[in-house]
């Protein structure tokens, strides 16, 4: 997951390959609750691991539920209708699928509970569900604004519940209120049937189908008359199915279906293949496939896979009542930019009460890209965005995973512009590795590289590693490669001189080298410390003067250029290895400053050193590095010079980030 302030997506050229998507949020959280309420142990396969499921798991654990991980399987010991903890304060993040169903279940289970979430959760309505539960005789109290979490639940005896009359619940704000009652009321239906009546038009109906389907898997067969009346038969009790598999998330699939529809085919691939969800899905969002086809996508499917290829191009505009696919329809709003006319998404009022006001958020951010958008109380109308009119935008994501994921598709724009996604970690709600998964199947126009070259002890490593951290980019410490080559050559008893050039180059080419969490590995050995000695530095300088060794290491270094970008530090990054890098920095400091820094570094490691000697060594090394015939140490012609003699590390980082903003500007407004 990218936990950076922003993630810059370079313009994308094409896409192709296979993605395995994480489990469905809607299925995962329903299964967790049902397994917790049931008698017996349930083994859940392929459960989604994300913020929304984590808050549900934490809540179940707090209620006394036994949870065990066995590799990819989670084992849940059901509570059999009895909570083991009669008092708890539960934090449910921004998970509607945890807050709403747990409210109903806990109101019926009996106990003293507080349910809270993130600030936005306290703006998401729950009044219709609370009204239904109060009608039933449950005791709930608002701790903040009436109609919204946080909530306090107090115990009531089952005998006090009014189960004779139908329980009426509004269905036009969120289907999760009905889902919550359906999931929880079997707790009270042991003696008599319970009837639920929906007031008003039920929205997001396919989510109620998921609920009914999973209840059936846990032994509860709900009878329904249309979408208005649901009966939970007398004698209902949750029975664990033993094992249950969670399908991949169909809403998450929408971004990859769209990718297949939008992107030019990638050489050597036949469109995008999505594994884990397909035509046999119980998730309503699989119907996104119909909408994508209507826009021109070619989609083939099997029971649990989809294969998507670009069909009509540009896409065909769409006018759709998207009430049945409220989550996936956000993806259509970005696809509409690539259509042959204006597209309209209707009957989407519920977007206004989800992770953010999604109608406003989509309109604002689409306009930042240059689009003309009309936002109404329950619709969005989006004009296509012609070539030449796209703008570089920093997309505000409103802590809404879907805003972040759908706007990544703007990186396919025909104007070849990058897109900045602010706060990319918001995808953690349902798809923590979304961007990593995307990067596996897209081909960028070019992967951006920032080169930081300069003499020894100029602070390149510190600067480059920090830049990489802040940008979410990969990091290449090319100096380490030479150090490793030097170390390997020494260990192979090769003299570090031209007579052994070919042998050292062969060795370098086959180095089993790995950079992992700030450590350097050679095979199974952590050699991070061994390559950091002064002697290893001298050896690195020696082997790096051998042209055949440099050539052997070139391809290895260029292989580090992967999405979303690279910060490479060394001596010839800008001149030889990445000559097309959009930003090259040549970092220097006076020999006196560098000797002083090196001295401090050594002293802090308990190694005694003499500043004058260190300075003499540095100067000798500078002279050797800048006078060697191959790739001598010198600034690239287009490098920006940065003398950090009188700068703090932070000031250097800020300076380079300022240059990077000049090279790659984004409009925030
Ligand atoms: O029951 C569910 O799993 C969901 C129902 C839908 O909400 P609404 O019924 O509020 O539209 C959907 O947007 C949400 O992501 C998940
Ligand atoms: C609306 C969503 O979430 P929640 O389950 O919190 O309602 C969503 O995932 O798009």
C-alpha cells in the first residue's frame, strides 16, 4: 500500500495481463457476522483483508468470538447467539457493512455497547434502522446528532420485543438497513415468524440479494414478496456451513474491466483477465459488465473469471439508471470522459451519503481534469473530454477509496498527462494493494526517474532515499551495486584491476542481489554492513573503473525503473544509465564539509577517524572518479546543481521536491 501524501501516476500507454482481486467486502463482512452468530466453527477462505473487514474482526473479537488464522483461512468459532462480553465500545471506522449490521445484531443480543466510527461515519445516516429497532422494543440512544452514529445500545430481554406486528423499515436511503435487520432478526425468530416491511422504494436491491443468498448458506431461508415484504420463518437458527469461500470483489473488478475497455492492447497480452469473480457471482456489481459492454467493451466470462478487451473506440456514451450498481457506477463516470457523447448516470442519490458526497466529489474532480459535468440531486451528466483539453490534476480523494481507484483511469488520457492521486492510502478500505495490482498490468509511456549524482559523502543516499519514500518510488543505490561487485570479487580472490576485468564482469552479471527494506542481500546473506566499510568503498571505486563491469551492471540498474517511478543515486545515473530522466540533480558539498560529515558518521558508529586523512581520501577518490575514461563523475549537461554544504538534509529534500514540482506540475484547484 502507498502511504505517501500523494501518488503520481505517469501517463499510461496500454494494459494487459492477469489480476487476482481481493475478496468481496460485502460478502466478507456478512460472512463474518453470520459465522459469529452461528453455532459451530466456520472456515472462511479468501476473506478480504482491508480496513472494513479489520474493524469487523476487531469488533467480533471484542464480543468474545474465537478467531484463528490458518494461512489463507480464517476459522471463526460462532457465539451461538450469545455474546460473551456484555459491555464493549466498538470502533467501526467507515464501514457501513459493519456499523449497520452490528447495530441490529447487538441491539438484539443484549448488552451495553457503544458503536463509533470515523468522523464521516458520524455523518452517514442510520436513523431509519434505529427507528425500526426502537419499534421492535430495542433500546438505542444517539450519542451525537440524532439519526447518526455514535450510538449507545442497552440490553433488553427478548420477551420485551414486539414481534407480532411487521417491522417497518425505510429502504430509500440505504439498503444496508434492511440487510441489517435480515441478518440480525433470526436471533429473535426462534418461536415465531418475523415480518419486515419496506417503506418506500428499496435502493441498491442486489445487495439485499447478497444478504438473502448468504443467509441461506447459514440455514436461514427468508420468504419474500417482491422487495416489499420479507418473512423470517419461525424456528430459524444460524447453522454454520462449515466452509465458505469469498468471491473476489466485483466492485473492485470494475476498475480493471474499465482498464481493459479503455487501454490499447499491451504487446504479448490478450486484454485484461480478472480472476476470482465472473458470471456466476452473487454480487450485483457484476452487472457493471453489462454497462461496460454497452459502452463498447468486449467482455468474455466464465463462472469466476472475466476477460476484457477494448472494443468500440471511442467508447459509446451511456445513459443509465445506475441504482442497482451504486459503487461500480462511479467507474462509469470516469469512462464517460472517453465516450463519443455526453453520458448520464441516474438514480444515484445514495452517492451523497457514502464515504463522501460522491456526486459532488466526482463532479469537482472530473472538472479538474477539464471535463464539463452537470451534477444534480440524483444524477451526473458528463461530457467527453477531447484530446488537447485534458489538464494535469491533483485529485482530491476525500478519504474515499473509490474516488482514488476510479481516477487512476484518467492516466490513460490521450494527452499523455500524469495524474496525481492525493492520499492514496484511502484505498485501504477495500483494496489496500490497488495501485500495486494496477502497476502489474499497465505499460506507462515512460517511468519517471529522478537521478541524484554526486561525489562521495555528498549526502546522495540520504537525499535519494528520502525522496523515494515521499514519492512512493523505488530506490536504487547504484553505489551499492559496485560495492557488492567489489566484495564478491574480493571473495572470489580476483585482483581488482584491468587484468581481471572480464572475470569480475561475469561475476557482476550473475550477482544474486536483492534490496529489501533498507538492507542489501547477496543470496541469503545480509551484506549491508560488509559493503559499508571504507575498504569496500575503495574496492567499489576500483571495480567501477572497469568498463566491462559497468556494462554488466547497466541492465541490472535499468531493471529498477518500475512503476510508479525511481529515484536513483550514484555517479553516472543522469549521464549514462538514465539519460532521459526528467530530473537530474548533481549534489555536491565542499571537501571540508564532506570530510566532516563522514567523520561524524564514523564516530557515531564507534569507528575512530581523522578528518584530515578522510579529506585526503575523499579528494583522491574525487580525482580518480572524475578522471576515469568511462563515465567519469561529472554533472549531466541538463543536471541541476545542488551544493548542500550549508543545507540541512530537509532543505535539500525540499529543494529537489520543488524542482520536481516544476518538472511535473499539477493543478490542485
Ligand atoms: O450492503 C452492502 O454490502 C452495501 C450496500 C450498498 O450501500 P447502500 O445500500 O447504502 O446503497 C453499497 O454501496 C455498499 O458499498 C455495500
Ligand atoms: C459505500 C461503500 O461502503 P460502505 O460499505 O461503508 O457503505 C463503498 O464501499 O463504496
